[in-house]
């Protein structure tokens, strides 16, 4: 029953996300991506603060949380021209907020936790828009395929690691942080990440024409890098939860734990895929088949 709920809620959420992504691509409104990103970012940030509190680092929610939607909106307004300035103000605001905290050690921990939260959630999530906003002449689905590829890689990795670990898992990979993670699960997750990349690339005619006819090795390398980054993100979230003494970050989707549990791998995978995309995939796509 728990597995069925996990699959059903995952499919429902994925369908809603891709529906909104398609609308943005169809009507040339990439800023639409800011709506779900801001919502997920706020939920994840709330859970992040809860984890810090459980670990003994208590932050003021009302001096931290307003920055989350501000930074997400800054990433989609004017093509993100003001994002870096907004990040500087957000980090500076958190440092000033905790400058007078005593004891000094506690003040340092609060300031460090607040700055980490700013960079960890809204800043890393802004790469969603940077990928989604990619367009090219004659193919308005190119940006959708870009973000679809990385989403399906991460979801594929998570699903593959889960099922392969349950069916074949024998050798623990990181017993001190996440005892349920196995090398067999990592291999299975990586294979499913490649499958997810293939499905994502098939969305766009341009991606299909380029990637499947001469540049597939780039998609394969990107999937492996994304799988590794997703695993690192998952391990970091596991470390946070172990420090807080909790199993899940919150209750967001039935069978899936919290919002942060759902995007922990994506947060680290986004910048990795973005820079590989910028350096290798984007030039190939712009050059055409």
C-alpha cells in the first residue's frame, strides 16, 4: 500500500509539473516556472529551518523565509539580471540579523545556517529557470526538453536506486550516513538516470535530431554526472536529518516524506547539469543536426 501511494503521488506530481512546463513552452511564458518553484522552495525552506531547530540551531522564520520567494522571483524577472544582487542582499541581511547574537558561537552557527539555507534552496533552484528559458529558432520545446531531461534523470535515479536497492542491495555504500544506500542501488539508479535522460531528450525535435544522431555520448556523460550529484545531494540531506534526529524532513506527498526529501538530489544535480549543458550540449544544439 505504501509503495502504491508512493508511485501514485509521484506520477500525479510529475504530471502536474510537466503540464505547467508545457504551458510555459507552448505560450512562450517561461516565467510560469516561477510559480511551482517558489511554492516548492518555500516548503523546503520551512522544513530546512525545522531540521536546524531540531539540531539546536534556531533561526527566525520571519526574517529568513521572505527571502525565498524573493530570490525565486528575481531569477525569473528580467531573465535573472537582478538575482546576484538579490543574493548579496539576502546573505548580508542574514549576517546582520545574527551579528549581535550571543553567545558568539551560537550567533556564528545561526548566521552560517541562514546563509547555507539561502544558497542551498532558492539559489540552487534558480538553475531550473536558466535551463527552461533555453530556446532556439524553430523549436519552442527545447527549453522544456532541457529541464525535462534533468528532472527525469533525477527521478529516474531515485526510482532506480530504490528498486534496485530493495531487490539486489547487498553492499552498503555509506553506512554511517545512510545505511539503506547500497552500491547495487547506485548502479541501478545510474542506469535509470540514463533512461530518464533519453526520455527527456525525446520531447524536443531538435534534441532528438542532435542527441540521437552523433551526440548521444554527451547525454550519457550528463546522466552519470547528474546521478553522482543527486546521490551527493541525498547524502547531504541524510546528514541534516541525522543531525536533527528525524527520519523524514516533513509531510508533503504521501509515501514521499517532505518537500526537501523530494528535491534534495535535484538541488545538487541542477548546477552540474546546467554547466555541462552550457559547455557541451547547448553548443551542439545550436549548431543543429
